[in-house]
C-alpha cells in the first residue's frame, strides 16, 4: 500500500503525452507542481487516505501499440478488487518500496498474479531516491524478488529501479542510475509480444447470447466471439449437446463477413437445425471444452458471510447460469508463508482458496490457463443477487453416476424429483413440506404467498387474480426448471383443483410436475 502505483501510472500517462489538457490542469497545483497520483485516484476516500481502493482504468498509446492500465489496490482489505483487475492483464507491474523491500502485500500480489496465469511480471523498485539511488540496496531487493519468483513459479520477472515522482527509468532512461543497464519500464512493455498471449486460446469459443429468427425462416445465433478465428465453412460443435454443423454465414453489425477474429460480436448461421439456446457454446478448433457438472477452481471470496462446505450459490459462466454447491474447500492461500492451508473450515472476505463446486446442470468450460474467457466465472448470492465471488477454473469434470447420486440436489428417496422438474406442495402444511423437500433435494424454494408483492403487485386478492398469481409463480418455477434448477413451490392456499392450470403449464413446457400434499 502507498508504494507509488498511482504516481507511476500518472507518470506513464504524462510522459507519453496521454493526459488531456483539462485533466492535466485539474491535477496541477498553484505552484505548478503536478500531483500525478491524483490522475487515477477517482474516489474521494482514495484522495483522503492516499491509497487506491477501486480499480481505475486509464489508456495511453505509443508509436508501437495501445495500452490499458489498471490501477489496482494494494491493501489486503481490497483483495477482491486486485483479483478482478489482475484477471485480464497480460503484464503485471508490482511496486516495491526500496526502503522496506519485499513485504506481505508484495508476496500476496505476486501469488495472485501467478494464480491468475500472468506470464510477465515487472517489479518496479520505487522510491530509489530515498535510499540514495544506492545500487547495493537495489541488488538486495532484486535478490528478494527473484527468490520470491522462484518459490511461487513466476516464469518471467524483470526488476527495475525507478523513481515514479521524477520519472527515472519509466519512459526515459535515468542518468542517475548508470549502474543499471537493463530495459526500462516502457521498453519492457513494448517488447512483450501480444501474440504470446493469443497463443493460449486459439480455439473458437462463441457463447450464445440470443437466438435470432430470420423472416424467411432459419435462425442465427448471436454472441461475442471470446477467442479464436471463425470463418465461413468452419465445422463447429454446439455444446453441451455435442452436435456438429458447418458455418454457413457470419454477420457483423448487419454486414456479411467471411472471417472474424476475437474479440468481436457477431451472429452465425449453421448448416443444421440444432437445438441451440442462450447459454450454449459454439466451439471449434483442435480441442473442445468440457461439459462439466463439477469444477475445481481457485475462488476469491468477496462475500461478507463466509463460504463453507455445503454453501449454495448461483454460478454465472459466460452466458449460462447454474445452481452450484460447495462440495469441498481444499485449501486457503496463506500469502505470508506462501503456503496453502489444507482443509480450512471456510473462506472469509478477501480469502483466496481452491474449492470443488458441484453444479445442477452442465457448464462448458476450459481451464483458465488455456482460455481466460471460458475459464472464469462469478458466484452470486441466491437471495440477495449480490456478486460474492470470482473464480478461475483449474479443471472441469463430467459428473459420474456416483457423483450424481451423491449430489445434494439429487432426491435421495422416492418419489424422486428430476433436476428439470417442479414439485408443488399444497395445503395448510405446504410451507413445511416444501422446506423439507427443498432441504432433502437441494432445490430452490418458492412460496406462493411470499411472491405476491413482487410478482403480482398489480393484482387484487380476488379468486381470478389468485389464479393468475399462481400461474405466474408456476411460470417462474418452470423457467428455473428449464435452466436445470429444481424448484419446490409452497402453496398453502392451494387445493387439488387449483393445480390443473399448473399441470397444463408443465405439460406445455414438457416439464415434470410432482404434487405433494401438505394436509
């Protein structure tokens, strides 16, 4: 914290001529001195505390290429912001105070970069002026950093002496450090080849966002090409179904295209009439991703309540949602000791650990190290709809028959509840019956009474409106079932006769309806 990250970024922007005149004027004091740190400290709390809290993005260009800079927080309290900011970068720059050397947060930052597969790390030893620009002190800190990189497995580390506030060795080589003859910061950034990163994900991955029905018949599937190059004539596979087809046409912004390189939004037409919907993945290339019911993943926990074994969450992967349950917490990262604490009871706020998640329906994934787009996900609280975690896939597994039998949302006793079905409990004891069924099966519970204000605030309490409200709740339950999430509905005011419309809706949707009496 307060090692000069914001100042360094401000210096990069200033010395490359990337600061707009109005912003430059805003950070220039009456004496003419420029407060470079203020360029990225966008929150009032940051300005008051002198630290970075949020992730601030800035842009600059050189003759060689364009850059996006993410100023991420150093304080452990904001690990979730750091994790988010680091997850998409090609190069990580870690600031180290020359006076103190490698500390806990240095180790934490380096470990996060390694966990997220960042291949190139630059360690900028800042505030060298405060140690008299001493080469001996620089070599001492460089030795600490090299030891750290070797211990945690960082493949490419460059250590540079800098003075961010004065600009030494950032954009221009400093004559105050004649003993350093390695690349300066901008030289190293210019030398990293983006193609090295692109080689990690050459395969086609197109998550389907929308199905477009054409006026003359036929369909196109719209989404953002996450990786690879897609061309007319390519053979692709739709997952998780597994059927293959040929690309007949590609549309980009209303214009036909023969070839598209990721990342780009597009719509494709396929040669076969396949069952393709939102959340499916169109894939091509030498290897196909795994349709998984179980994920081994590194998770950064962002929730106020701890993550424990048995916790249930919603997992959002690309355009697909799935109900997830924590089957195991394998270990938690101890950044101080650079070790993994095995079998922790929980992950607290800002903890990072390896977990095993079991899913209610297939999610098509790649390992994060191979494809960042299809190897990452977020975790969402079921009730509050808050984002409580971010994860990177280590391995995706198709559930074996034994795992499906063990999964908590698989009903252990007859009558069984299909993961794609709905159970409807009616009568005075419906709430208790539904709660019991939900606990046994891991299904999502809905209460007809409790949903009235949210779903049917436009209705009254008449019998006709009660029937309409029941229809709306049934529709929500069937939508959940269509997404592979089992639903249990508590209907304490319902009678057997009231279920006819629910049965009709279920039949129309092709979903199973189990009726449970709460008498």
